[in-house]
C-alpha cells in the first residue's frame, strides 16, 4: 500500500525534504486505485493527465511558485463539471457527455495546484444514501466489502478511506458528504449553504445542494474550504461573507456549551453501539469541563418528510432538462417529440431517480401544492427557527451522523423507506443551511466505522473546525 499521509502538511514536509516527488505520490495512488478496483469507487481515472500535472507541480515546487494545494491529490464526485472530461452524475442519461466548462470549485482547486486523479462513483444524480442507485453499480465499503459505502458521495468517501487519493470533493444535499464519511471513518464537512459556489455542479435540489470536502484530517478540510469558498459571479445564492484563513486560524477552543438530542439516546431506531459512542463522548466532554445538555427537538419527526417533499419537488424541476432533446441519452426507438421525451427519460433514468421525480411532480401538482409543498416550506421555516434558537443558546448541537453503521448491500433495494429514514440526523443541517461536520468516532464491535456530527451557527465554520480538531483528540 502507498504510504498513508494524514494531512497535507505531512506531504509538504516530505516534498521539502525531497523524500519523494508529486509524481511518486500520484503513482502510489494510481497503484491503490488498481488494487482496489473491486470497490468500484471510480467511474474514470485520469491517469496520464494526473501524471503530467504532477510533473508540472514538481517544477513549480522547485521554482518556489507552487500553490497552497501542491502535493494534494484529489478525486471529484461525478456530478462536478471538469472541462473536457465526461460528467455523468452516475446516470445512463448522461453517459458519454463531456463538460464544456469547469465548475468554479474545480477551477479554484486547480489554481492552487491540486491534482485531480479521477471522478468518483455516486448515487445517480446524488439521489440515495448507499451508493447503490448508480448506473455503474454500487460502491463497496473498504472496511467490509459486503456493506455499503453510504451515499450519495460514496465513491468519494471510499477513495479517501482506502488511500486511493489524499482527499475528495463531494456534494451534500441531505447528508451526502457526512453520512458516507461516517460509514467510512473519515472527516466530512458540509459548509453553510451559500459558502461555496454551485456553478458547474449538476443540480439535484438547489436550495439544499452544497459542495464539501472529505478528508482524513480537520486541517485539510479547513484548507479545502478556504480554497473553494467565496463569492462567484456565476452563483447568485452565494454569500458575500468574508472567507477567513480557516486552516491557519485553527486553535484550541475554550469551554463550550453543547446540546445533544435526547432522542438520539432514547429512540429504539438508533443502533445500540451508536448510542454508546455518543454517551462516551458526552462523558469525555463533561470531564473536560464543557456543559453538555440534553434537549428535545419537537420537530424531529417532521425532518425527513419535510426534506423529501422539498428535495423531490426541486429535483422534479431540475431534472426536466434531461429530455433526450438538448443533450445526453436519446432513445433509439424515439419516433416523434412525445416518444423522445417518454422513451429517453424512462430508459435513461434509474428507478430511484424516477421515483423522486414522480414524488416531486406530485407534490407540485395543482391539487396538492398547498397540502404538501407549501406546507413543507412552512415547516422548514419552523425547523430553521427552532435550530437557530438552540444555537443561540448553545455553541454546538451534537448528534450521531447516522442512526446505524454501514448496512449490508441490497438493504435499501428491499425498502427505500429504510434509506430515507437513515437521513434523520443529517437533514436538520440541510433544511436550515447551517454548517455541520461528521467526525470519525472509532469502530463498533464488528470493525465498522461510526461517526458523530457537530452543527453550529451559520458561517461559524472556524468555530466548528476548531472544536472538531479538538474533538478528534479527546
């Protein structure tokens, strides 16, 4: 196996001491990708291009002109546009489609000399919590190949978990960075909604989607956030909040007030070892002098239904553009305009995407709009107000990232509701737009990774990263 580096600073030290080159690093990661091909984490590997770029970065390091990500080898989720490269969102309907421009995040990563090694498998159009809805087949968990990687950024999480790249970029709509990070024992950050540009990201649900890094260390997550964040003329939803130097400013936090959801411990739907892990960390925090208080969240039962009504409604609208006319897959059996739409969409989309489009179209339809969509928007506002109220009183909310460890492959195929309910602890941050981070919290008795999650106020990522680094050292 290629040498494991827990942070970019470790890699930079080795490069400065001339112990290895960026080209050597890339070759090591390419070897791991080949060795772990059965995990199905990558849809495409940019082998020759990554090696060429590594040589250029080596030259820049020698000349002293290298960017802050020099030496970082990154994989991107297959719904992030990279000019001249295929981008499919792991769907048949976009197979063979080459992007004619790069997303803002890709441009910013490349400008700081990151090397993009390939594009990672994901749930089709980022719809799923197990990476089993992909047209290219499921991604397997490196810790146990009979189990899921989590979704929708499952390929990105496994690529980092198995040492096939140093870090990866995913997107988080309802937990799609954090939940796979939890299942794979790595760090997954969802920044505040509006912190990172969505330009060049294939849209699923526009008022939820947010790009986030998956890394082995909090420092690297901070550095990637720093590089990717900030205003962009191509995304009008972006905040004008200044972007601090997150990675340089990480410091030990003082005593904090932390709330945890008592339902996470009392609910029979949460795995016993997940509860035990949460209790263990609550005790550690109290021993360290922090105030840790149980709270009730009355709207807990409404989180998942509200999220799925709104997210599917937005998906129904966003995915209307994939019609067999503009670009992507067109059915060879199409004879006229109507059959082009019908056949191309029914043949090009997978089962889960079709289910969500139909759900979304239903809740937006004339007779049901007020009963479902309009009501869900009102409930979203109540959830947001309650969350802000809690975060005005406490510095953080602490919850498990997922109610159970990685489940067996094929579980969600039998019952999609199982998949939807696994989002119970991640959708709160998505509905409210607050930042959240999933942190590895050890393994269960079967050796499966478990994760805990911290939420904080809008645009308080520095506070979140400070505490996350400290939390991992408890």
